[in-house]
C-alpha cells in the first residue's frame, strides 16, 4: 500500500514536471516564432476597423515572456478618428505584466515606461471629446459582460511602478475655456494598488493661454488611493510652483502638509497645512509670506466645518511702500445646527508719507453652518504722517456662507477724519452694505464727505477675465487734493519746456486689468490746478480700450463737452470736443502753463496721438484745432507801441528783435485761427486778428514735439488811428509789416522785419511831403465837386496833381 502511494506521488510529480516542460517548450516556441510585423499589422487593422484611426508603428514590436509578459514599441503614431491629424505619438514605450496573476483574473503590471509622448486632448462646446470612441463600450459588450460579472469577482489592478519622461499634452477645452500645453518632464510612482501607499514625484511645466498660466511645478508626496470610492490620502506633501498665474506674476509658492479627500462625500481634511508665498500682483509685491492651519475639515454634505489655529502673515510692498497683514483665528466649529469657536483678530499696516495701521477683531461667531455671523466686527484706523493725521472707526456685522462661499457686511458704519498738511480737515461718515462671492461683489454706500453728501453703488463680476466692474458715484463736492494730500498737487501744470518728460514712459497696460462701465457726477470737482463745476463723466472699458463717451462740466468761466479714448493695445489716445465761453488765459495757464493770450472765446479740438513715451506721442500728434476769441489780447508784445517807433527804425533799416515780455500785450476785438496737426507739427495759414487800428494775418508752424514756434504775422495799419497815435503811424498806413515769432515755448522772440517795409513806408512819407508842398492833400469828401479852373495856370497845376497821384497809387 505504501509503495502504491509512493508510486502515485511519483506519477503525479512526473506528470506535473512534464506539463511544466511542455508549457516551457510552448513559451520558448512562441517567443522564438513571434512575428512582430504580423501583430503590428493586426493592431493597425483593428484600430482602423474599430475606431477609424490610422495607427503607424515605425519601430520594431518586441515581446518578452519570462519572467513577465512584456511589450516594447517605438515610433508609434495614432491619428484622430477619420482625420490625418495626429492624436498621440510615442517615441518609446514598454509595458510588462505578471503571468500567473493574469490566470487568476488580476492585472499586475510590472512597470509602465514611456518617453517622448505627444498627445492632443480636445473637447468642443457640446462636450464631444476626441477620446470618446475609446471610452464607449463595444456593441454588445455590456450584455456579454453582465453574466461574467455576476459569476466572477472584479479584476484587481496592481501596477508596480510608472516612469514617464518628456510627455507633452496639448489641451483645448471649449466648455471650460481651457487652452494650453502641459509638459511632464518626469513622473515616477511606486506601486499603484488599492489602499497601498505609494511615493510620487513629478516635475512639470505649464504653458497655458487660457487661463494665463506659465510656470514650473515640482513635488513629492506619498499617496494612498482608494480605488473603490475614488478617494485619496496625501501625506508628506511638498509642492512648489514658480511662474505666472492670472492676476499675479513671479509667483513662488510652496505647499506642505497632508490632505485627505473623500470621493463619496466630497469632504476634505487637512492636518496640518502650510503655505509659503511670494508674488507680484499689480502694484502689490508680496515677499516671503506664510499661512498655516493646524487642522481643517470641510464636509459640505454633512454641513460641517471645523478649523484650528489658522494663522497668516503677509509682508511686502505696494507701490514701493511696505505693507503687512497678520491674522489669528484660534478655533471655529460649525455644524448644521450650531456654531462655536472664538473670534478672530489681526492687523494691517502700510507705510509711506501717510502710514496706515488698521487693527481689527471680531466677537465669537453665532449662527450655523449655513450662515456664520460675527456681530461685533470692529476696526480702528490710525495714521500719523509728517504732515497729516488720519483716524477712524469701522463697525459692521460680518456673515460668511460656506455653500456657496460668500461674505457680507451689513449695517456698515464708518467714521473717519483726515487733518493736517495745511489743508482744512476732511471728515467722512458713511453707512451701507457690501457683499462678495466667488462670482461677484457688490456694494451700496451713502454718507457725507465734509458738508457734502455722496453715494456710490456698484457690481463687480469676479468669475470673468478680466474683472468686470459697473460703478456709479455722486458727490456734492469732490476734492482729490484733500483726499490724496499735498503731494498730489503739482505746482506746475502739464506744460513745460520742449523735451520735458520726453523720456517719460506712457504705460496704458493697466487698462487691460478690468472691463466695465463707470459714471461720476460731482457738483464741484478739484484736482491740482483744475476746478470744475457740475462735472459729469461716463466711460466704458473693454479689452484695454477706455472710451469716455461723455465728459462735461463748467470751468474757466465757460463750459466744455468732450469725448476721449485711450487704447492700451496701440498705446493711443484721442480727444475731441469743444469749450465755449472760456477764459483763454486761465485755460492756457492750467493746461499748458503758458500766458500767450487772453480773452473769452471758443476752443475746438479733434486730436489723437500714439506712442510709448511722452516725446513719441508729442511727435506723432495729429488732428485739428481751432480758436475763436473776442475782446482779448496777444501777450508778449505791444505791436502798436512798436509800430509808433517806425520812423526811427525805418531810417536805420534794421530789423528789431524783442524777447516776449508778459507785461506787454496787443489788444484785439476778434481773433480766429485754426491748425492742421500732423507728425506733431501744427500748421496754420488763416490767422485773422482785428483791432480798431490794426489788421493782423499770418501763417506758420508750432512744433509740439520740439516745443518751438515759427510763425510769420502780417500786420497792417488801418485808416482809423486818429487819436490813437495816428501821427506816428501815418507812415505805415496801408503798409504790411512782417513780424516773425520764433523760438522755444519758454523763450519766444518777436522780430519786426523793418527792412521789408522800408520801401512802402518811404513812398507814404514822400507822398505826404509832396502833397504838402503842392497842395496834394486828400480831397475833402464833404466838399462839393471842384469848380472848373479859372485860368490856364490853375489848369496846369491840377494836371500835375493828377500825375503825382497816379505815381503814388
């Protein structure tokens, strides 16, 4: 019996050995007879038949059997369905799987290696993706798989490792407005299996147009996936990002800690979590700033929110001035029914000529998860600069709603006072409300600014790029100098010598930061040297184009109505409008800092310029301008006075130059002139000036870019000078006197060209003297017709008079 058992065991052993040898022989035969080209063609045909895609495999197809089943490919390209465009290409890839687990229905991948992968992922506005044909089950697959699924356990996925290098994904998603490229320089993982912790290391680069993300991401973490629920636990996480994101540039962020994500409940828990951040957002530049929370848990389905020891400290600069923010919130526990925890406190400060410090605190929260309220929000504002002091208080109720996330300030009460700097005290008292969510922010305020009332309301859409703002503001009186301080008021207006500010850059890029519609009304408006009553301004801003559709007000003794644009895309500005009944002396003093003309009149402009600097804009100014003035004076020279000196100057026949003297002026009753402007040069040929005894015309240029004038004034003495120096001007009556105005704006020179008028003036003088000798005075218009000469001698004298008159006509 014992021998029988031994024989049986030997028989079984030899049988198993024979089967193993047979299987090994079959494997060796399959490996040795494997025809890679045949299987490549089978794969190509299957892909064409099942997915209408063209598959190309340029490199060899290699198969390994032992100890793992493995496949290696190279030079793979797969097209889009029904099109020649490439969907994915692979420089080199290899996959291996364990044989014995496959026999049990498990997939145990030994490793996945890929290099030089290029893939395009697309989804149109209807949700159609270019991978949908791979995700749809084959016809009848569900029905065929159902009985098998009932009889067998689900397949278990187990991947020993993944190694990827140089993987570039082009992403275009019209539904989420996502457009860009993701480059995975390297990605390596440990074992990927259900509820097994694996190390992950990644280095990637983002190059996205929408949203505008440019930068590098590197990180390491230990990840434990729960494949059945879609959950994951991430521990020992260190993620670093350097680059640009929407609204911020030069971002240098580091995230450390542990996070657990529950795929069933969509709950998240972090314990602990730390963030370090440096970035630039507009004029705000954050240096190394930190935020941390010891524990944070959020479960929207259960309506539960808890937090322990939230602390933040932000430091940096804003417009070159130091800023800082500190926040300390010890505890918060919110459930569906109740709320507990402690209040928060913090401090905000900003340096500069008028440093600001804001200390705030809240009482303990009340309410529930749906609405967390802080009834005792208080803030104390103080500032003490070199010349000005600011103090104020703010009280309000703060309400936070977690789903969806929003905050609201109700019963807002603000009182502030600004004094010093040699200016009257400025007091502000305001009340109202404000709220904000992820999609929008809105406000409504009213109060008093000193003795004048004001109100403002608006809405900002935060879920669009760029930010869209609609704002309205109304003031009885708005004095920006008192708000901004003495440093805002310039002692000199916008004018100056040629070349001043020539290298000053013109940067309109800030117009791209938001879109919107804006309206401002002010009973009185003051800023620097400008004083406007009944100011009205309406403007729109879109895609970097600011359009001031209406700009009206009363200033310089008259009123103006204008429109303007500023285009950040072309660095271009333009203005057209008219000012009526304006005091020209006051207008030029405020706008250009010049004192060239006085009087009341109308100004019409239609001008535009483009450039990246002030000098470039000045040299490219173009358009038209016109000026009509009544009862005024040209300042810098008294032409009547200079012309009365004609006799002495004509004798010497020398031209006379005079520097402009602001105490001298040439009065007129009417003045009209227009300019055509091109390439920064204003050209005029229609100057017309009228006065009781002068008529003035002229033509010339004003080079705005170089700040120079070259203008020839033609002055003619009329016959109405009796009693106004007529005797001195008699020699010039009817003679045109050229007067050339030249030089830089700040040093104009008037040059009377006497040499050009000497001949005409001498002819006038000779005619007068001969007339006196021969009795050739002008006939008396009131006398009756002369009688016929009584004698031949008298007749001869009359004939001589006629000839002499003809000579001097």
